[in-house]
């Protein structure tokens, strides 16, 4: 546990869900309290709908991306300021699917993270190696270099969360060896401390990639794992809650 902060259990719904999925949000809100902090990040149009419903509940709602600018001529994009105004508490930036689908660079991810922090959001920055990079023995150097390029300058590093998500483990049912997760988290934490000093120890480092109710407890028991970023298994409240109660 990072500096006694509760674990963060974050759901990334990706391009899934609709208005009817409010019933999943209701189920999470109505479930017995857990120690972990809970966050669900639905597609943009659902953010205000879910945020209104979750208001005054322990469930926070976030978004999956934002534009670095506050407003302007950027067709199809959404600003961090608007998200904050609609009730979002957090924003994910630099997810590997955005890095791949939209060619997002570390530099762009850093500017998005800055925009998120500037708008008053918590920011989840994703890093992680591909299968080829791991096989070449470059997992650590890839994650370190993504971090270095993607981390914003801030005097409030505790508002940043880092998600370590090996690309090959996302949506595949594959999970790294627990010892590999431990090694990656230790290296990420060392880099955060180097970058932000003691305050860097406040930054939670989540594991993401095929986290399910069946493997959550063993992943959370790994030293340096401060929570999870969950895709598929976050779409159903029962699975999300089962993972949260393992934290
Ligand atoms: P997954 O996705 O849990 O479906 O593997 C994780 C993620 O992409 O954040």
C-alpha cells in the first residue's frame, strides 16, 4: 500500500456500455462498502449520466481520454475542463489502445495529463511493453522511457496514478508472472521517486491486463500493486465488486 492510501480499483469500459448499463452503476453504488476507492470510466457520452447517478456515493466516475487544450477547434475531441464540469473525477491518458489506434506519443500523453491536472482531475497514465519488447528483454526500459516522456511536471504528484499494463496481457486472458509484475512495479516506483522525490511515493501504481475475480487476490498480494485498471471484467458490477472486495 502506497503511504497508507487505499487501493484504487478502476474500470475502463472502453467503447462498451449504454444508457441501460446504469443498472450496473446502481449495483455498484448499492453494494456494501469496500476499503478500496472505486472508479468507473465509461465512454464520453455516459460520463455525466453516470456521474449524476453516482453523486454523493463512494463511486467516482472518470473518462478514458481528454484533449490537451481547454477548448477550441478540435472536432470530435473533449476537454478535461468539460469533463470536470460534467462530474468526472479522473481521466485515463496514454492507454495502449489510444497509443496504437491514434498514434499517441509520450509527449501528447504528457500534455493530456497536464490538461487533466490543470482541470482538477486525477490522472491515470498508462505504460507497458508489447510482447515483442518483453521477449527482447526491453520491458523495463520501455516502461521507464514511456514514463519519462508521459509524466507531467506537477507539485501535486499524488493526483497522478500510473497503470502498468503489458499490452500483451490486455484482453487476452494472459497475465505476467507475479514476479514480473513485482519487478515492473518496483522499477516504476523507483522512477517516480527519482522524478518527484519523497512525494513520488504517494503515487499509486495499478496493474492492468486480464484482471478477473479469479486472479485479483493474488495480484493484489504482490508488493507494489496499489490497485487495478480493469477492462472486460469491469463491465459487470458483480465481477467489478468481486475484484474490489479482493483489494
Ligand atoms: P482487460 O483490459 O482487463 O480487458 O485486459 C485492461 C485495460 O485495457 O485497461
